[in-house]
């Protein structure tokens, strides 16, 4: 028995051992970094897709791209952004920091963790393999052209011949299995792996929010996976779930898709809230305001978000009382979301705010998320949505959330935790250039994008006629993309440059309070020499201020 | 640590700041909403949702204005508080290096910023539900004009069941006078994939979904041409599936109906083209009433020349454009399902000449 479980090291070259080490690792930190790097690569790819689309839309009746290429680009851009950028990026940070913050040595199921990552990775690679299959690469190979929402019956073989749609289905099926594995792991880790003293009420909000996210992943991804199986059945096995000619219901696909699709939005935003809830207090030099309310609001959003999906379907022709129900549930989400914003505001209040780059991104997040939330209330008003639905207003709204909210929170997380992950600081100078150029680009693109929506411009059109009054707004949006691309270049340069040449970080460069800063940067494989024991939500505050520890007040 | 005293004081200051900010922004919004209503935004775009000309669009416009005012007020208040906090509580150059007072929370404040949003949600929900009911559950009057709109990849067909004819891509409806309302009720069907009927100045959008018949209605108050386009991604040429609604006086509308009800003109001078329409199998997809052509796959061509545009609104209906279209439809409109039929230039001229007679 004993000899079986001992790995016998084979002689191998240094580089080969590094590669094998990463391929075979079950260490949550390495897996976290792989998620993040993987997501960064896809971020750049989806950004390039966006650039091509913005060139096409900058002027009316442009001939830069043809219709099919454009349709493929927006399908790939959306699918990539949700499944292969935002989710892996957030899972990556969660993977790296949930165990560290709760004083654990690893995730609950390290092998499931590695399996989940590789499934997600394989999903993305499979999706992009479609570019190299059939057709000419210039026109997008046989990349899917059905939209990231893939409404039936456009996905039926009659309307989507070839294998583009199959690539899409299988890629998401595979990645979905990975996501479900990650969800299981987050829930189990947070519930079972906390260090002594860390009751649920003493966990960092980061852990709470990843717990809720994990649970939501389980509930939300499963219907999508089921729907993908049905669609595969329709395309290959002669089933008729969504085939109207045989009595199937295209509307049923919409329900399946959105009961995944809306909780998905919160699966992305709640980990972003987690970043903000950790970073904002540190740079305000204050404890998070209203911790119990923040936890309750997070759980509340998690629950309510499972009952709002049909607000994506106000134009589908639901009965008036059905529409009214989803108006109500959707508007109710605004209440816990508001609670969060107010608690963050109260955390700033009376603090000593330090404007380091992570904090700049956090503050921009607050303003932008506020606006994205308010346009969300407009869209929740079903009659207003009858006009705005599937228009550029919606595109502007959710990019406000996904770029202005989630991506800004991710940038904050990069600047904040990069020192912990690599042992080196990111350059503050480059960081500030990155921040300000990104802010300019973001607002040029997405503020002005609301207007053509109000002027009747639908989404997913590769061209539009002159004389609709949309041209100038689209031109401004496209110009903004130049700034955003420049900002991303600076960011990537900063990552690479600082990785090799950045100032040494030390264990605790931000004078922070959660457990990850109690170990070395980067942490050793086993995270902590001795398993820590905590008495409050800010164990490092207690150590730094023995005369006035948190546990006296919590 | 100044916990109890500092906390009470700060709570009080925050409350005062909220109150004064609220007063300031109420005034701003009053001015903003006044100018919002006063400016006529129609010239901005022929598809401006804030230039409604029909009851459903107007109802939406009113509730939109209300929601914009409320969200605008929230924006001004929260934005100001955030901006104030970020500016006021920045770390100063002469900072003493001490941590600020640690405040862990306040149940009263949590209660306040829970109850207040709940109240706002109640108000917003009730006013929204009212508009949903008014627009969606409006009873169809017995004398309403009925149209069955069918979405196809990538064009629209319109059947007028009361008048027994059908046409394509250009919808004609009578203007509706407030004293004598003549609304048009559209039954929305799809022949293939999902589409969405959206003419922003007349009504919000409603989807056309296979196996899921929908209804929408309009009662345009002004004569004129209203534009829109398909708003649900329906495949390759989704962007080229434009909508045109011609709102006419009741007399003009009746004249148009009368003309549409007639069978096609039979002009002996274009007999070659008419024969080609059969031998080249055009009749299999298109209807020309009064001839053997009775296909339902493509647009009804009985009165093709009564339309201003072809190819679902993307091209003016000129002989050159028509010829270009017939020569290679997919070259004009990518993804168009009408096949390219092999024809000599002469045959192309003959068939175009024939179609030109279909007044």
C-alpha cells in the first residue's frame, strides 16, 4: 500500500518538469493562475472581435465585413466573453484566494478543481476550433452565427446547416461541466475548509460571495446543460423539443436559456462585488460597513435572481400578468443591490481614502455600476423594454455592467492581488495610465451607445441605412474602442514588465487585514506554516492593533 | 478608538447630507423633465422612440418619462454622495498616520436604505403594471382593421383578411382619429425563425415566433411613413429586414385597398416576360393574382409597382434595381433565399419589363 502512493520522480529536464508541473497540478493557486491567464488570452481575442465589429458599424452601409462574418463575430464575442473570459477570470481569483482567505491549504476537491479547469479550457479551444473548420478562415470558417443566445429554431439544421452550431453546443456543454465542478468546489470549500475560529459570520465577504456564486452555478448552469442536450437531440437524433413543424416550442428554448442566462449575470457580478468588498475597505482604511446586511443582500440577490429570467422575454408575448410578475421580481433585485451600494458608500464615509490603482478601479466601478443598475430599472419596466429590448440601449446597458462593472472590478483585483500572486508590485504609473485611458475609452464607447438604441437601432445588425440618425453615435462609440484597446495594451505590458522587473512586494504591501496577507508572496504550496486561528473578520487588524481588536465589537 | 461617539455623529452628518442633496436634485429634475417634454425629438431620427405617434407608443413614452425621472433622481443623489465621499474623505498630505475611526454598521441606516428603495419599487411597479394592462389587454374594437403579418427570412408578408388580398414589405393602415378611432390589429406569425415587429414611433416591439401567435396594435395619429426593422436576430440578412408603415387618410386607404383587391394587369405587350415567369419557375414561389402564379414562399407580386421599395425596404423600386435584384438576389442582399436563376440579358430585360407592368 505504502509504496503505491509514493510518486517516484523520474529524471527530466527543468523546462519539461515545469510544463508537467503546471499540466498536472492540483494546487489551487496554480489552477487559479491558469484560469486567469486563459481568460486574459480570450479577453484579448474577444477584444479583437469587438474592434472588427466597431470598424464595421462606425459608418452606415459599411462594407468592411459581410453579414455572415459579422454574425459570427458577435456570436463568438458574446459566447467568449461570458464563458471563456468573465467566468474563468472570476473563478481564477476565487480559486486562488478563497482557500487563502479562509486559512485553508487547498480547495475541498483539488482533483475536481483541476478537472474543472481543463474542461473549461477544452470548451474554449473547441469553440475556437470552429474557425479552422470548413469555409475560409477570412469569413470565419464554420464559426457559429446564431448569437450567444442561439434562439430556436434558427439553430435547427434547416436554418443552421454545417457544424457551426454544433461547435457552439458542444463547447458550452463541456465548459458547463467544468463550471458545475467549480461550483461544487466553491460551496464545499467555504462550508468545510475554514480555519479554526472562522465561523460563517467571521468569513471575509469574499468567501461569502463565492459561496453564493458557487450555489448559483449549480442551479443555473444545469438547465443550460440540459437544453444543450435537447438541442443536440433535435439536430442529430430526430427529437422535436424546439422544432415548430413537429409541435415543438421555440419559446421553451428561451425559458431554458434565460433561466440560465439571468442568474449567470449575477454569477459574474457577485464575485466582482467580492473584489470590491475586500479592496474598498482596505483603501478607505475602514472595516466594511454593515457586514451582516452585505451577506443578507448577497444571499437575497442569489435567491431573487432565480425568479427574474423572463424579463428577457417581455416582447415574446407573455400574458400581461406574466409580464407584471417579472417586472416586480426584477425591480425587487434593485433593493439588495441598493443596499450594497449604500454600504460601500458608508464604508468610504469617514475613511482616509488612498487612491492607489486598485482603489481607482473600485471607485469607477461604483459610479459605473450605479448607472448600469439604473438603466436596468428602465429595462425592467416592461413597456419601456418593449422599445428598448434588443436595441443598442440594451447593449450599452449590459456592457456598463460587464465592462464598467465586472471588468473594472477584475482590474482592481489584478492591481490588488498581483503582488500576492507574484511577489512583485504592478507599476502604479502604468496602472494610472491604464485606468484613465480605460475610463475615457469606456465612456466614449458605452455612454454614447445608449443613444442609437433610443433612436431605434436594433442589435445584431451588420449594417444600417444612412438617414436614421445613428451614424454619429456609432462613430463616437467606435473611436472609444481605440482608447480601450490602448488601455488593455498598457495593462498587458504592465503585467509582463512587472512580473520580471516590478518592485518587490513583501507579504503585505497594502497594509491589509485578511489572511492571504499573513503568508509570503507568493504563498508556499501549503499556504500557511501553521493553520491560522482567527477571532474576527479581520484577523490581521487584530494583530496590528492588539489594543483595539475587531473581535471586541463584532 | 472613538467608536460610539464618532459613529453617532457621522450617522447624523450623512442624514443631513442626504436631505440637502435630495432637495437640490428635486429642483434640477423638475427643470430637466420640463425641457424633456418641451423639445420635439422627432428630427433626430425617423425611428426615435421619444417621438410617439400612436397610443401604445405614447403610453410607453409617458411611463418612460416617469421612470427616467425617478432613476435620474436616484442617480443625482447617489452620484453626489459618492463624489462627495470620495473627495471629502481622501487621505490628506498632512495625515497623522492613524487609522480612521472604525464604524461597523448601523441598523437604522440599513433599515432606511432598505425601506426607501422598497417604496420606490412599489410605486414603479404599480405604474408599470397599469401601462402593461392598458396596452396589452386593450379590447379589439369590432371595426378594427385586421392584418396578419408573417415574418420570413428576410421579408414581411401582410394579409388583409377583411379584404382578401395580401401584399409584402409595405404595410398600409388608415390614420386613426381620436374622435373616430380606427386602430389596426396585427396578428403576428412566423414562417420560419423568430422575428420581431418594431416600428418605434407606433408601438413597442412584439416578436413573431413559430407556434406562438402574437398580437399587437397601432392607431397612428398622423398621416405619413413610419420606419422600423426586424428586431430579433433571424439569420444572415437580419439587418436588411426593414419595415415600412404607410399611414393614410381613410379615403386614401380605401383607394389603396380597392386597387390591391384587383387582379394583376394583363398587358399583352409583355407576353414574353410573362411566359418566362412560368418557364423559369418564378411562379412556384410568387403569387400574381389573375395568373397561374400562386406560390406562397416569396412576396406577392400582384401589384409590385405600387410599392416604393423592393428587397424588404433596402432598395428603391426602380427598373435598374429590380433587374439587379433578379439577376442575383444574394449579391444585392446577402443571404437572400431567392435563388439566382440562369437567364440571358435579354430574358432579364423581358421579365423586368413584365414586372414593370404590375401596377
